[in-house]
């Protein structure tokens, strides 16, 4: 029975050591938890960063809109649009001429 007493005492000693280490770990960890003030400060910083990002996004969107409007109203864009319109009209006129029956032939019967 001395062998089982030896094992029992070693297990007891091991459990005591494990409990002491666990207690020390809990105590160390508890001191590292952030305080309410630290959490509130982090939340405030996050809110401020979100507001700043939203303002910057709004400024960039406004700038992009202004540049788009200026580009759309530019003389070059107006000229390009007029050229495209004339090219389309010419293509439609050509298509109409090519698809008309010759004047001497009666229209095809269905």
C-alpha cells in the first residue's frame, strides 16, 4: 500500500500545484482587463473615426458628382454626342434606302 500512498501524495501535490498555477493565471489576467473608461475611450475613438470617414466619403462623392456634371456639359462631350447622333441618322437613312424595293417592282405578296 505504500505504492498507492506514494501515487496518491504525488497526485495531491500535482493538483495543488495546478490549482496554484490556475489561481496565479486568473489573478494576472484580472489585472489586464480594460476598465470601463478604457472601453468608453475606445468606443469614442471608433465613433470619431466613423464620422470622419463618412464626412470624407461625402466630400469625395460631391467632388465626383461635380466632375461628372462638368464633364457632361463640356463642349467636347456635346460635340461627340452630336457626331454620334449624325452617324446614327446616316446609318438609318442608308438602311432605309438599301431595304426599299426597286421602283419598277410591285411589293412582294405575303
